C-alpha cells in the first residue's frame, strides 16, 4: 500500500522539513502490524514527492488483533485485502510516522506548516464503500479536486463488475496538516472497517483531528457514525461535543419567551445552531467578524469567548435589541482588552454601509426570513457585492420541518415576524444563484436532528469567496 504526497511549492524539498523526514534518505519504522517506509522518489527545488509505503504483515495483524472478547478467528482473518489497501492501518501509520506534521508542527519551517501550499496525494488502492460518489462527497467539500480510477473485481471476468477499490488522487491548495488530518479521518471512513476495537478514546481522536472542519462538513453525521463504527452512544456524544460551545453556556432565563423559542426549545436547536455557526467561523480562519442582525448577542457572546476573533462587530436594526445585547454581554464591565475587541452598531442590512467592509467573515443567523422578499435583493448586494467578506454563514428555518413541531399548527410559520420560510430546494436555489452571481462557492449543512422526510429544522449555507474573485 502506497501513499505519495507531492508539492510544487518552491523550494519543493521543504516538504522534508514539514514531514520531519530527510529527502536524501529512506527511513523505516516498525509498527505493530508491519513496517512503514518513507522515501522520496523525487526531491528537487521545483517538485518533491514523499512516499509512505506500508508493508502490512498479514499474520502479524491476526496475532496482534485487539477485539471484543469472544470474537472468533475465521479464514477471513487470514485471507483478506488488508495488506494491500489504505485502511485504518494507514491512519495509524500516518499518526506514528508523521505525528508532528499531523499536528502542524515543524521546527525548521513553522510558518510554512501554517501556509496553504499546492499538494497532491495519491493512494494506490483505496476501498470506497459507497463508491466514487461518496468519495467525492467526502473530499470535494474540503476543497479537493478528486480523480478516481475504479478497478474491476477481476480483469479476466469483466462481468463481475467493479470492485470497491480505487486509485485516488486528491489535489488542493491547503496546509499539509489539513491534508494529513483529512486522510487520517476519512480513509477509515471510506473503508468502513477498523482493525481495532473502537472505544471512547476514538472520540478524542476524531475531535482532535476533525474538530476544525468536521463540524461543518455536509457529511458530518455519516463521517462520525462510520468513524465510530456505528456505535450510537459514541456517535451521539461525538456530535454533541463537536457542536457544543467550549465555554459554559449561561442558561437563558428569559421572560420574553417567543413562540419560536418555545417551538424549538425541546431540542435546544438554538444551541446546536450557534455551535455550528461558531465551528464554521473558526474553520474559516477568520479573525475579524461581523454578526449581522445580532439580536441580543447570543453569537457575540460565544465570539467574545474565543480569542481567535480579534475584532467582533454586531449590527442590528433594532436599538432595543442592541441595548439588551449590551446588558447581557456586560459590555460596561468588561476588562479593557476584551472591551476593545467588540463593537455594536445600529444599521440596516438593506442599505449599503461602508462600516461593513474589510471583514474576514460575516454571520447572518436567522435573519433573512425577517426581510421582506422585495428587500432581499438589496441585502444580497450590500453583503455579497459591497461588504464582501471571505466567508458568509447564513442560516434560516427549513419550512418542511415544521410538520415535526407538534405545537405548531399546519401552515403557520415559526415566528410572527417571519416574512417567509423556505423549503430546502428554495433555499438552495436562492443561495446557488447568489454564489454564481457574486463569485462565491457555497456548501450546505443541516443543523439539528435530521428527519428522513423533512430534513433538519435549520438550514445553513456557508459561502466562501472563490480564489481569484476577491473584492
Ligand atoms: N441572529 C440573532 C437574532 C435573530 S432574530 C440570533 O440568532 O439570535 C432576527 C434579528 O434580525 C432581529 O434582531 C432583528 O432586529 C434583525 N433584523 C431584522 N431586519 C433587519 C435589517 N434590515 N437589518 C439588520 N437587522 C435586522
């Protein structure tokens, strides 16, 4: 089983510093299931390729098998594809052989480790349960250009059809650490088997390697489920922790309990929504962020608690809402360092406003449905054409899900002030149109429990400015 990683970043042989492996020599490592070898088929200034060759010992993996007690040994344990394909063995090898690179550490090139560079990974044989379509759904939302060549089950018997093995190339402009963590988590997810018993500590690995991107991946739930081998309790816990906020949430003890809150409370949808928005903002790497239609500051409080955000601006059309936000955030009593990070301002999203320009990201959480449909076009230009932050996170109710709220009479919207609530198809049509017109890419994410028929209660679109179409 062979994995190669190629870069054309110059000087390309800096890849050796990032991987902590000298391009001039070959190194070998003993692992519990066999050996790993690292060498460089090419290493010049212009192009450098590192290869990780896994030599899995088929007898060793049976001998060292850790499994639930009572699991018998069958012929399958001795005769199987494990030595030849990328599987959880590859993930273990990545962690043991490229451990520092996986964590983004490089003593000689710390800045390069944090810099997106052109990278191409090639896996000689990757088993994809779910086929090429699933392979694409996993890697394309992470920004990869995916090339996959399928292999027939047996060349002498073409009638037997395709196997689940693919030779796969993944290309992206990304940090090496990101490429490695994506491979680490997603190879076993595609393979859908694990050579070791999955226990609670797997949640920690998943969160530490997936934390930044998994919470906002459109296939988040399936990735988590498969990674944790369909153990429902573990999956639930992992998803809760992926979406929860780091800081302890103050319980909202609000007298003003709107219909919307009452309808959504049982599932604490609001918290999941805020957690997912935070994950999207963190994942974008934004430092200066706008919360547009910030209301009473629920998102602002979470942003303040995360030091990654150095400048936070909340805007709302309602003066009263801003007063409440100021009180709730205790802005007057914040230490100066904290106070300097945040500003509140009154303004309307349907008017062009220079104060909104030059931010890294904007969140528009449960706001668009409050705008009159004829005003929506102005809002689109104000945000996507003039303010034009690199990342825009928009959430809005999915009206299809309303059928699942028992307390909501059929045909009623969730809140008196909502001007519309969209189906999933309507939201996508709107967002696809905007992305196209203004040069953004868009990915979609369900938020809250997913109903097989009606989808999830909240729908989210994450827009990112396509490279080359900046302001
Ligand atoms: N984002 C907050 C509040 C959502 S409620 C949260 O998720 O908790 C919708 C908010 O949008 C209200 O605070 C309302 O005052 C604000 N809003 C409505 N129309 C607006 C406009 N044209 N410009 C700015 N804010 C607006």
